[in-house]
């Protein structure tokens, strides 16, 4: 759910160049796969996930949740992992994990994820999935793990030394994807190296242990076309900057947040992301929730100034989120049924993982 800081990875030119070539290849594959998926949704199994480190915000909604709901409703076999073991890759505590996981289920469901169609589950509840980690780790080298740019960036951002779990979490993410044999994985571009390693692991496993009867298929990353949504202050949207509108925030909290977001001294409102990032971030936000163009909104507000702009943003965001909040509140009345959703997803995930692990054992000659 949290993205690594891309700026740090960008500084390593060798890795950067390598990334951009593979980025283009991945983008091409993504576009092709998406076209095939739209033509024939029943042939696709999607898996994606989030780290339960806090509440989902508008950036998550427009960047990924909306597309997950669309795939679900198109008839793709959709699966979402709440990646609780990824939380401790760079944190010292599991405090709040329970609360974060349950609230994530609430956010998903309020946003249109239907647990009857989409399996929602957690790492920690699916032992057979985690066991895939051991054979998978034998298929990657230390050097491959160490050069993953996202792992490096996350380590630097965390200020901690590199833990074994942070170093190997891309392989764990391969377990998430391969245990259920997903072939499409919607992610942000910071997660692309993890899909590359997943593809390599699938290939290497088949080559080494399952030449005649392939066990795994190579998944494609799906890269969203949604523009990156800036935080309200024009900086990168981030929980730590307090510039993100949480889906679970009340209308009053949202109004307050928008009210205190900085603008500039120019009265006339124009859409100019380079020179006026703060005003433009507000316009982008309003544009997304209304489906209008930010420049058109700017022209309409014109000389009425930042106060009028903020009023428009507040009203349009709150209108947009009203049905979401109503659903969320209703769902939150019955937390037992939210726990049941997870238990049910975990049960299903265990069935699938047990079967995959069984095939893995058979391929490796380890069925006793
Ligand atoms: N690493 C992803 C993130 O930080 C979350 C995640 C965990 C994930 N497992 C996954 C995404 C499997 C896609 C597939 O956002």
C-alpha cells in the first residue's frame, strides 16, 4: 500500500536504465494483456494486494481499487491479499495490525469489492502459501535479491538495516501470486521488479522441477493508466504528509483537511501543475471525483480565488464519498460479519494453497 520513494532509485543510473527498458516491455505486455482480458475476462485470474499499514485514501481508490472492482464486475477471477507479513519487512511492531486489516476489508467492501466474487485473505493465515518460499528461495541468487531497486529504496526510507524479510519479500510476493496461479497482477510501477522476479521463479521452477508438467505460469503486471494523484498540497500523496483524503474520513474531517491545504498568492485559478502544484493538486482532485477536466474547473472558478476552489473541492469530494461512507458505516455495524469475510477468504486460500503445494511436492519428488 505504501510506495517506495522512487526518487532514490532514480539516482542509480545503471539500474535506472535497466528498469526503463524492462518498464517499456512490461507496459507493452500490460496493454496487450488488458485488451485480452477485456475481450475474454473469464480466462483471467487476478491477484493483487496491499500492506495493512493504515486506511485507504483517494489515491488508492483512483490508482487501483476502482480497477479491481471493474475487473471483478467484468467476471475476472479476482483475489486480494492483505499482506500482513509485508508490514514487518521494515517495521518493529504489529501494533494496530488487527484494526488495520479489518478496516481494510471495510474499505474494500465499501468501495465495491464483493467478497462473494473476490477472495480476500491474509498472508499469516495461509501456511502452504508461505511454505512455497523455501523452494522459491532456492531459485534466486543473493545478487538478484540485493539489486532489487525497490528493496533498496525501502530500506533507505525505513532508516533500518536490511532485514532478511525485507531482502526476501519480493520472493514472498511471488508466493502470493503463484500459489493461486494468477496471470494478471495490477501493481504500481514500484512493484515491477517483484513481478519480474515472480516470472523468473515460475520459469525456473518449471525448468528445474517440472519440465513435462509445468506447475506455474508467468503472470503479467497490469500497470494502471491512472495518473498519479498528488496529495492536497501538491507533494506526493502520503499518509505521513497528512495530505491524503482517507475514504473513511468524515465529511467534516475532509472539509478541514482541504481548508488547511496550502495554495499560492495568485488569485486567479489556473491549472498549471508545474508552476502551481498546490492549486493544481486541488483541481486534479476535483477533476477525478467529478469526472471533469481540471482546466475546465479552473476556468469556471477563475477570479473567485482559492476560497471558491476549496469550497468546490470539498463539496465534490464529499458528494463523491457520501455513498461510500454510508456503506462503510452500515458494514461497520457488524464487525463479526467482516471477520467472517476474512475467515472465509482464508479458508478458500488455504484450499488453493494446499493443492498448489501438493503439486510442488509432487514435481519435486517430495511426496512421502
Ligand atoms: N507489495 C505490494 C505493495 O506494497 C503489496 C502486495 C503484497 C502485492 N503482495 C502482493 C501486490 C502480490 C501484488 C501482488 O503495494
